[in-house]
């Protein structure tokens, strides 16, 4: 039996491993390893004992069976004192340190051409078993799954006290989180792979695993603790993956508002600008350039734009950056790219958060989560590629070509406004937004009030409503502000009287057949 402390190493992620293992060797550890990991260590000039030598049994079935053996699990699970006799009797060596991370299942299934057979082959069996054994016995065994922990563990081992109980407990927690996320990814993959056409994507038991990106100063209010977590499958062009180039750390509210702005601006294929305040767009526009889009979006509601979030679906130029800073205070600016010249301009206001997302990619349907007391609401994301093929004109008058363009734009914007949502638009820009009201009529009045306050003419504009008008009073109200075309889901039991109101006021009205509540 070995008299040296033993470290068992078997990893798929070999970043930093050779240096860590060399440090362990210098501290007197005997290295035991498997397959590719053993080769990696030997190539680095380190002495390694094969697991097969320890177990007295060869690795079989293409390496699928190698560590599932009493001499491995006994070495991990044995407790000092109570198990001394059986360890001696069975000739089992103690394992003091376990270094394991699992087969790259998530990376494998992320490949577009990954087959089911390839995915199944990446389901690790021995690794999770060892991790659970070592982490369970963390009072004696130090378990490492994250290469970021190599340096602090090595530093602790070099001291007289070694790795303390508190640190081993933290490492054990990371090990269980590692296997938990792994199992959740496998469960989600198998659930999706077995889904038949028309079946729900929502499993009977939902397993979620998110990685903490950062601890925030506080939540929505200073007395609330908060942190930001990233989903393992986060889209590249998302707030979770965006790169912050400068400015103070993002707050809880910054992240929520920036997400709202980015998701809205991603819905447009032409140059677009979205300005968000308190989770609602207060100005949205498309134009021939991002500078022109910003001008049109800003004029919707300059008052609300102060201290807001500004998002672009393209590059932020130095000239546009200067225009924004000269005109208003802004919390966060997002763009696909921010060049060196623009960064120099933004650096003059060092507290402004500047973020770049990289190229905008189409967001596939995904699940959206909302917490409630004691539970979680889960639904498909409300992602609709806007198209008029399925829409129907309910009124006598059909929209003109210009009105059609504005209706399509307005229908895109209204999806990102809190219910009850009403949006006035003209020439590819919002001129008034009414959001978050208990009455759709009041939201209509607020949209008109916003336009009036900024000297924007609502007469001749179009209106989008995220849900149907339950009574004709909404259309009557819109008519008083000169609205010429309306887009709404339809489906009210009083649709006929709403249609009659549209015809009386010579308003063109389009039914989409789908609503877009956003609570």
C-alpha cells in the first residue's frame, strides 16, 4: 500500500491541469489517473499510476468501465478511524484528493450535427459516481471540479493546515452543483429528443441549472440581495453574453431594462434604436441609419429617455456616441460593436455602461421563467416573426401601403410594451406609448398625451394594441386622436361593434389573431 497521499485525476477539461499536477507531485502526492488524462500528465513529464494498476482490472468496453471498483470508491468513501481495519484488510489505499470534471455533454449536443448516439456516448457514469462519493466524504476528501480552484487548493495544501473544512465544504458544494447541472442537461436533452409533434416541451419535473455571473450590489431596492445568473445555453446576442466595455457594474434594474431594450431591437432587420425606461420602450424607431433611428426614437419621449437604456442593432459610431452624450444622460448603451473611436468618446463619461453584443442572431423559441411565491411559471417565449400573411382586414377600408408598413412596425413594438399596451406610430417610429394600465382606453389616452407633450401629431398615425378591444370605446377614443389605422388581435365577443366603430370613423383595422400580453 502506498504511503504517499494519493490524488485521483480524471478530467475532460485539461486547462491548467499539468501545472496543478506538477504542484501536487512537488508536495509529495502520488498521481493516479485514467486514459487520456494519464497520457496528458505523462506527456508533461509527470509520473502517473494507472487506475487499472490500482484496481487490478483493465479498463474495458472502450473505457466505459474503469473506476467503478471497490478500490476506487473504498478509497474515496472510507472514514478515518472507523474504516481503518477494512482498508488494511482489503488492501485499499486512501484517496485524499479527487480531481474530476465530466464528459463534455453540453458542448457535444450544442454541435448542430450531433447525433443521438454521440450525445448518449457523452453521458458520464464513473465521473459522477466518484464526485458524489468524494463530495459526500468531504470531511476527509478534497474534491476539485473547477480549474479555477487549482491555485487556491494548491496554496492551501502547501500550508501546515492544508485545505480546511470550510474550503472542502465549498468545493463539495461545487461538485454536487457540477453533477446536478450535468444531470439536468441530460434530462432536458432526452426530454426534447423524445418530444413528439404537438407534445408539450414542459416536463413533469423541471431541473434548472444556471451559473452565477456576478453578485449585484442589491436587487430592485437596496434592502434586497441579488445576483445575476447565466443559462448554460444563453444565446450569443443576449444580455447574459454581452461584453461590458466600461462603466460602473450593472445593477439589477440595469440588467432587466437592458434585456428589454436588446430583445426589442433584435426584432428589426433594418437599422433600429430602442430606448427603454423602467422595462418599457419609451421610444423606438427604424431608419436608414442608426443615427436617424436614434433621433426619431428620442423625440418620442425625451423626458423618459433621460437615464434610460439605449440599444442599437448595429455598430455605434463615434459621431452617434457624441450626439447621445451631448444630449442626454444615459445609464447603458448597447450595440453590436463599439469601435475604438466611439470608445474614446464614451470614456469621457466613465460611469456610463457601454456594452457590445456581437452580431445579432435570430433567437430561437425558448422557455421564459417568472417566479411567484412558492413556485415558478414557465412558458414558451413570445417570439413571433411578424408577417401579414395570416392577418385579416376587418374594416371596410383597407390600410394604404404606408399604413401597412407602420402597422407591421407598431405590431412589433407593442410586443415589448407592458400590458395593457397601446402604441402610436408613424413613418417607422413611435410617437406615443401607453403602458401598464388597467384600462386599454387609459393607455390610449396616455399614448396621445405623450405625443402631444412632445409636439408630435397623432392625427394620421397608426395604433397597435397588444390585446383585443373589449368594447368599442377604445376605437372611439382612438378616433378622437386622429388614428387612421389599427392593428389588434381581435377575438372579442363584441368584435362586431368594434368593427362598426372602425367603419364609422373610416379607420382601417387589421386583426392578427394573436395577442401579446406582457406582464
